[in-house]
C-alpha cells in the first residue's frame, strides 16, 4: 500500500468531510490495481464501535470483496498473546476497595473529610488512578512534585494519594487503563522485534490519551503503517502551529493534539489521505481563523479581510437563538419533523442530555421516536427508579409519601391482580389523606384493611406490612447482606400478594440491564466493608447512574441523536449543533479535588482543558458539514446563559467583516433562525379565551344549606362561594399526603392539652401549676406530633405563655367553675328551616348560674370590631346558650364570652355582649340566612376576604386570578 519512507506516515482528512467514507475512498484508491486479497491483509484499527460498523457498511456496499480486519484500539488485548496479562478488576471492585482504605484513613484522621463523602472520594480517586495508569505516571512522580508555592492542605491531599500505592505495589486490583497500557506496550515491543509487513492503519483517533498516543506513534513508524487523523485543519498556517507549543495555553485548541503528535514524530507537515474536501472550503477557512489560539487572535485583523465568499459559505448555516430551552427544543423538534417528511437524514448533536430529552418529548407529539445513541440513564428507567425507591425504604421509618410512590409504580404488584391492587391503593391514599398518619406503621395499615369488605384487603395489607413498612435498617451491615435483602424485597414488592406469575421487574431491556448490575454488585460485595443504609443507597444510585439502556422500541432511522463523539462518524444530510452555551458545550469542567492545573502539568497528567479541546474539535468538524443548525437558549431555567466561546468567536469575526459580507451573513443566519422561532410560536399559539367572570352561583332553594356551624358563618360572610362549594357541590379539599405540623394541628393539640389540664386541675387544684401543664403538654405532643422540630417549637411557645395562662386561669376560677368541655349545642330557625350548630371549647358556671364561654386561639384573637361584623363565633355561641343551651346545660344567661389567645403576645379578648346582645345577633343571623333564601342571591366568591393574599380552599374552582376582587360578581342561576 505504501512506498518505503524514512519518516513516520501520518495523514489527515479535513474537518467537515464524511470521515469513514473518505477513509474508505483513500484506502481503495491506494489498493487500486492490487490483487483482491490485498484488502483482506489490511488491519484497520479504529476508536469506536460505531466507526467500525460504518466502515464495514461502506465496504459491504461496493460489491463482493474480501474485507479488511477491522478492530478497536481496545481489541488488542483480546489476542491470545495477551492471555498472561491479568484481566482488569471491575471498576466497582476498585471503588469498594478504595472505600475500605479511605474509611480506615478517616477513622485515624477524622478531620480529613466527612464520612458522607466516602463514595465520592473513592470514585474521584479511582478516576485519578485510572488516569495515572493510562498516562504512565507513577506515585513517585506525585511525591516529587514541587509544592513550594502550594497551600498547606497538600499534606491532607497526600494522605489520600498515598492510598494509590496500595494498588501500584500489587496489593489491589489493577484497572483497565493499566492493562491497556501493558497490552499496547507489548504490542509495540512485538512490532519492533518483528515488524508486520501487511498494512496497519489507525484511523479516527486524536491521541488525547497517553496510551493511544504511544500506539499511534508506533503504527506510524511501521513499514506499512499509517495514522489517519480526523478533522485535521489544513487551512491553519505553519506559524499558527508553532503557537501551540505550550499546553498550559493551547490545550483547549481543537488542533492541539495533532500538534503534539507532529512534535513527537518530528513531522513538518501532514499529507492528505484523499482528495475529499469539506462542502464549503470558504467556511472551513473562516472557522479555522475564528478558532485561532487566544494569544494570536490579532491575526483576525490581518487575515480576516482576505477571506472571500463568506455569504455563500454561511448560506447553509442557521443560527437559532431561542428565548428558553423549551422553545429551543421545540424548534429543533420541528426541524427534525420536517427532515422526516422530506426524507432527509438529520442528526441532533449535543452533550446536553437534558436538551435531548426535551427534544424527544417534543417529537413524541408526532409519533417520532429518534434513534438516540445514548439511550436513557438506567437510574431514570422504570426498573432503576423502582430499585432506588426500594433501597430508600431502609433509610428511615416509612412515610405516607414514599409508601404511595412505591405502590403506584408501574412495576409494583405485577405478578397478578394489579387492578385490585390499584383500587386498594386509591382507597388507602384517601384514608391517609383524611386520617393520616404521616408515618404509617404495620398496625395502622392492617387495622384499616380489616374494615374493608374486599377479600384481598387482608393479604394485601399484610404484604405491605411485611415488605414495605418494616424495612428501616440504620445499623451497619455487610454489603452482601444489604444487597441480598434489597433485591429480595424488590422482587417481593414487584410480585405482589397474589403471585400467580412472575413479575415484570427483570423483563425488557432495562430490567435485564438492571439485573446484570445487581448481579455484579452482589458478586463484588465481598470486597467491601460493612455499610450503613445511606452509604448503600448512595452507592447503588451511583452505580445505576453510570449505566444507560436503549429503548426496545424501533426508532426512526433518519432522525438521530448523537453525542459529540458520534459526530465524527456522521453521514447525515443535516446536523443540528444544539445547546451552544458555556457550561453545556463546552461542558463545565468539574473541580479536581487532588491536583491543580500546574501540578497536573508537572506530573504529566491530562489538563482539564483537554476535554474542551476535544469538544472544540468535534464542533469544528460538525459545523463544516453541508446544512448546519447552530442553536442556543438565551435563558436557562433560572438565569441568563453565556454564549459558547466558539460560537461567540464566530459571531465576532463575522460582525467584524462587514466589507466581506460577514455582517450580512450573520444577519441572514439569524433571520433563518427567526423563521423557525415564528413557526414555533404559531404552533403553540392558542385562541384567546375570555377570562372567567367573578362567580356568584344561585342554586335552587332545596340545594342551599339548611345547617351551618358558628365557624362557617364567618365564611358565609367573607367568602360565600366556599359555602356553596362545600355544602351545595359537596366538595371537600383533599388534605396533603404528608400532613404538615400546621396551625390546624397545633390548635387541635393545644385544645387537648388545655382540656385535660383544666379537667385534672378542677378535680385536683394542686395540679394548677406550670409544671403540671408542661408535663401534660410534653406527653400529648409526643403522642400526637411525630415531628421533633415542631414538638420542640410548640413546647417552647407554650412554655413562654404558661405562667400567664396559670395566673389568668386562677382569676377565671375565682369567677366561675369549669363545667363543660367541647359541649355541643344547636338552635333552630323554624320559619327558615335552618339549624345553627356549635361546639364550645369550654363553659364555666358562676355562683349565679350564669355561663362563661371560652374559646382558645393559638393565634391572635379577633378584635371586638371584627367580632361585631365578621367573626361572630362567640356571639353566636352566646345566642345558642340563651336560646337552646349546650349539651346537658339548660338555656341560661351568659355572663361573658372570652377568647383566650395563646400566641406570641397572650391576651384575653372578650366578646362585645353589651353592644351585640344575643337577640340582636340572632336577628342578624336570621336576616343573613333569609337573604340567602332568596333565589336571586348568589354565593359571591371572595366577597370580603380579610387579606388580599389569603388563599382559599376553592380559589381554583372559582378560577380566581382570571378575575379579582374589583370585578363585579356575575350571578348565575343553576337548575
């Protein structure tokens, strides 16, 4: 294939060409006129499986022929000659061993790091070790680093880095990078001893890794060896290549890795592999100039005016700057849909997986399933989520929220009778929302199920009690025991209480992948120490996050989603380069907890900018394709974005060349993008709907409420619509699943505490003390309030007012004797057919037989003016006491009615019985009820709300927000 040469053979293909196609073309041209078996002798080494498949497909389309041997760089280790090199330990085993070593170190020096960071430290240290092995850097090099100008935390870091010696000295499992380097070194030694005489081609790699870089040098020096570089910039002048010598300044340049290879092989220039040219050579020159190294961007001023044909070069480029990520995804989906209609092959290229999921969701509205090269992260797949939910059961006592999350999962109870399971789940949810508790235990669930007539309720509740409700295990256990228990529980929950067939947990691609991961965890568990529940859950989640699974659904063959690496193999008609913002493309580089840039450079490790340089190279290759979209969002979910550095350079260069048509070309690119933004706006445009009026429904007389409580009269005055929704429509607000320690619960608890305290101190006056009150409060709070913080806070609040309450209670006892608690009463308006009911917190009787009514308030009691107009609770209770009586108490006069406020400023606020006597209050209520007996009187929404920001239970039903309190109510007669 090649003539003898005195120097290494390195060829290149320019950015923008179809690399696999051009590679095959150049290979076939060099083999033209040779025997058919010549192609079969070629050994072609590529860097990705996708590249190998594409080359195989291209060669297979050319008729019957012998095919070359195509292998990956990593396939070299599969040869029988490498059988004596130990196989690498699974990555999980190394991390588990590291966790043990780091844990021992933290036991000796607790101040080095928190124990919660065990897995993160192990994972980060394992990556550093892999890199050291791949780059051939020994721990001795790290020890000899010049740290004279570094801060004192170096000694703490060195304590961790000394763990590396455990592995380099043979006491730990070797990693895959170490074995790959041994394989490559042995291959090179074998070639030097007996150079192969058949062609060996290494194509598609940039040599960014040390091991691959060594292999490329060796191949290039073989008698019939050659390296073919992808995306080599032939438009970059020699003087620019010379500016890439310093990696600290230049490693983020897209061509730096090729400069390093040229320097290592002492090559003055690189030859073209074939005559393939990018679709637009003018665009290639423009992009090459835009991406010049930062120290020499002044060359824009010199070379920019020499550029020509800019308008034609950028004719196939569309720049779409969307106002949000959602709109960006919508526009991309619309363009992909158009490509599918037109029979184009279109590929979306971005490292932003969040954006690709948005695009896939937008495409779903048209039934288009894209061919996503990455698939779905395993931890987000149904089996992954299910297994994570089960693992979290061991962290803490079961909550109602976690219980229902698991019961509603589509993989739960798939062994049979799932319909009955879902119905029982619905009934249980309603029960928990209405009655609690927020932390259901075994007894709570079985007691509820015992009241149901459903035959399966008993076994179903026992199944929950056994496998879901009793899984908390905070103590340390061997990893193998935890993993076995986790999987056994997961399988039991997936099977259900009626297991007449196998569950769906391990079925389909995602289930099989999850099963493999779990089997691997169990197999490697002996290499770990004991784990507490949080550490196990963190470990399990991290393992799932590193795996992906592709959907079994057949995707659209012409709509592709690629990562930046797959873009090197592109053969699409149009490319969409999306998410071109800083932090997305290029991605933000995670901080290195071990070595800074200077120390990495000293040690010979990879600089953080290496990934940026590779991403820049991928961008340069993709942007030079025929039809290209460049998209970005101006805002993310929470802030404005910063345009990607490469797009920013391109825009600035174009804007600075108005004489060459650069400004006009940039405007045209944006104009083409605005066309699709307008289309997206049209797609999402809705026909304006007039806002709903302020409702005031007028139901028929027989539907109107004829029984209300004294507390509901306040609501009837302030928000009549709430009374309509509750009593006419018979709607009740659904309580939150996880009951919070809110004001309602605090009031209920406080009422119980005070009722018991008053009763006990009435029978035994010696208990009328602060200590007795606080002891009782502690008991009730412990039983009724499962939130430790709320218990402490409420107890402290009561403690602040305890002395005041005892002093005022002694004064109240001097006036009257506590007689009735939570007493019920009712009074009837016979002419209206209406009944008013009440429940008095406390009723005392004085020596004259008159009543003293008390009502406890945890907040601020209503003022006398509020009581006279709106909050008539105590006034109405006084009217009931005089007209009908409470419980066993006959009707009698009321001496006084008082609110006892136990808020931050305790106070007693009496009801204005003198200004608002019982007869007057009763007549006022009669007039109010009579008004609502009029069929023309509507129940107006938010008629006299106390505060504008007050949220009502039925605001959504009344469509509040489409109207406000300044709008006139619209009466509506109802049938």
